[in-house]
C-alpha cells in the first residue's frame, strides 16, 4: 500500500534528529561508545526517582481488580486532583480537577488540544526557534504553523507577535524553558503578551489561546523559576508531562490543564477529553497515572545537568564556539563559528554539523528548529562523555 505523498515528503524533511540518533548508534558500533559524543537527542539519561520503581513493584503485586481497565477519557479523578494541585501551585490560580485531562505525554496532550480548537485554515503562532514537532502537530489538525522570529537574545518579540496576529490566528504556542535555546521567558514578557492578545481581541474580536508547553518547567539553573501565565491571560492551557523532570519519556504520561477563567473552560476540558478518545489515545496509561498521582513531588537531581552545562560551556569556550547560556532544560544553542580553514557559506549549520561528525560529535542543525546558523547540543549524556569530548571539540573548532 503506497504511503500518502504528503506523508513521504514530511518524513523526508522532518527526520533529521532521528537520523542523527541512528547515525550515532552506527558510529558507536564502529568506534566504541566512549569515542562517540552524541549530543543529538533530548532523551534524559538520569534514572527516575526510586519511588517510581517501588510503586511499579507494588502495583505488579497488587490484587486490586481492574487495575488495567478503561477509565473516563480524562483520567482517574485522583490523578486529575493531584495534577490540579500541582498546576494550581505553579500558576497561583485554583484549578478544579474538572479542568485537568490526562494525556499521552506533552505531545499527546498538545495534539488533543489542537484537535479540540482548530478549524480548517486556522493559524498557530510560535516564536522561532521552536521544538520542531509543532509544525507537524498543527498540520495534523488542519492548521498552519506561523513562525515569528525571536529577538536576538531569544526572548519573545512581542511587537512582531502582535503584527503576525490576524483573524485566522487561533493560538500561540510558548515553551519555557525553551527547546532548543534553554531560554526562560520573564513575567514581564508574559504580561506584555497578555496585553497584546487583549488588544487584538478588542480590534479583531477573536480570542487567541495561549498553549504553554512546559515539560522542562522544573529543570532550571541558578535558582531561576518559570513565571505563571494564567494571571496574565485567562485563555491559556498548559500542556506538560513527566518525560523530562522525572525521566519518564517512554511512559507517555502527561496532562492538559485549562485555566478555569478561560471562555467556556469546562466545555474545552470536555472537548480535550473527547479528542483524547477520538485520536485513539482513549486515555493516558493507567499504571503511570497512578504513579504520577503519588510521585509528582519527586525529582531527579537537576544539579547533575547544571554541572554538565558548566563543563560543556567551558569546552565550547575553549573550542571557540559561541553559545547562549541556557537558563533551563538541557540544551545548548550554539552559533556556527566563523570559518577560518574551510570554505563554503558562512553560518552553514548543516555543514558545521557534518564537520563535527568527522570528530564523532553529533549535533543537530538549527535550521530544523527554524533558526539556521545555529546548532543544538543536548547534554543529557554522561559527564564523562562530555569531558571526553573536549579534545574533539577543540580540534573541530580549530579546523573549521
Ligand atoms: C518542547 C517540547 N515539547 C514537547 C515535547 C514532547 O514531550 P513528551 O515526550 O512528554 O510528549 C518535547 C520533547 O522533547 C519537547 O522538547
């Protein structure tokens, strides 16, 4: 059976991170794992908190019946109550459990939200650079992703966002701490964004929803915290997961939290539960709903990422590769340095990644995140591997 041509095209253009991941596996087989420095994928390598395995064992030995049965599409009430407590604390707004819908990771949650709100021809704005999958998620539901370049320091360009809003804009996705830049948006940016959306509503009549994608909220450095958004814009939904903060990406457990003061907020929550069903997720995984209800206050030791960040920044400095200091998440976004010994287009991020590969360093070109001229390094690999990459980076930097 032939694959639909548009899917073939999208697959060809969107598979670069996975391609890099597969190339990394091949290189490791060829040269040995110690000699390949794989900064390509944001797959947390820290073990989840011990309590998670303890609960898994307990649940495995439990005689409770119907542990694996279907449940309401929105999830177990106890889990939704726990998530309501979590997000209420983060947003400073009391959220009833009726406004939580459990989802299959942040990605599943975002797809359920987009399915619930998009009509054909709608646009969704995002500040670039951005997590590459957003384009596919929006397209899944008949929408178009419109990118608005961030400011030079990767903060939101509020004026440019205001200029990009129009009658077709249904939503804006924000992601803080950001993948790929590690930027955390300030409370002031949130306030300005809210005011811009209010002005747009007053002139255009359409309410634009903020979708705040927050899987990295807990992973921050130097005591920084992520500001709430509900106080600045009521038509906001948070989508998040435990993929990154509890190192559970393969378990596909996340949630949507809808601001109770949003227009028709309860109807929206019911719609997200419905779209979770009709997208074929049906409900978020039962076992991990029980686990996160009990373990959401646990954490892994994020200071490990902070230390790796310091080591990698020192190496990049020594290699002459400029970067933006990340405030959160576990990505370093680096500018392609000036060429001294190679020829070709200045700032060619794909060529620079190919060059790094010769030194067995795997990085992802920024153009895949909507920002050519930059590359992304994911430092969720061991401190040892980062330290061992030093010579390779220095050689690669001086030969470029
Ligand atoms: C910004 C961002 N949003 C969403 C996701 C998807 O997260 P999940 O695995 O919880 O679906 C990722 C995964 O890397 C991400 O970086």
